[in-house]
C-alpha cells in the first residue's frame, strides 16, 4: 500500500496536539485592527480548538498529523 498524501493546505493551517485535538489560528487579526477592542484582539491571539465533528474531518486529510 503506498503512503497516503497529506493535504498541504490543511497541514499549513492545522496542528494536531498530543491528545489528538486539532489546533488552529483564529481569523480576524491580520488587518482592520483599529475598530476591534483590545480585549477582542487579545483573545484572538490564542489558538482555537476545533469541535469534535470538525476534528474528525480534518484528521482524515492529515493522515500523519
């Protein structure tokens, strides 16, 4: 059986933690930051954890993640 290919677009966006959860960078912190509150920008810095349903979908396209 040949090796499975990883979806490179997903590999750049998601990272699998040791316990099997999927981390991602939250959107909304690239530009137009003046209208966003400091509290909102600070919360966007933390990595997000995907929901279990999305988690299964991403794990399929990251076979070795």
